[in-house]
């Protein structure tokens, strides 16, 4: 489960930026094409936060839809995975969103 390592990295990064302040909320943006399972991150979050400035913090996860632009016809489409076709039949797509994994907001006391 790579989500454990990802969550450990998130907690470490937020702890470093919080510089000793108590963290009460963390908001992540997780793209649906990122390969990261939000429920697995939620499961790991409390365990990873024990003994850190994030212990007891609320975790909010916003899932970002996958979007792509067809390089042949220019149409923007919503995609569920990286193997997708445009309505014109082209598979030459430029991914615009959905691969994100970002710490979007951190609220400290």
C-alpha cells in the first residue's frame, strides 16, 4: 500500500512547514488519475499523525476529476483513466487535470 508512504510524506512536510504550531486541518487535492486511493490515505492519516503537530487534525480530501484535451480536434473531455478516447476516435490526449496530489491548505493554531 503506497498510500502509507504518501501519507507519511504529507505529515512530514506539513509538520516541517508548521514549524512547531499545532495543525488543526489539512486539505488535500487528489486527482482521480493519480493512482492514490483517498480512503486509504484517510485510513493511514491518524496513525501517521500520532506524536506529531498534526495529531487530532482533520483531513479533508477533494477529489479532482480527470480532464483531457484532444490534440487532434481540440475538444476537452472528462476521463476516468489514462486509456481514453475522444469522441472523434483519437487517443492522442493531453491530460489537463486529475493527476494532482497537492497539499492545498493547512490550518494551524
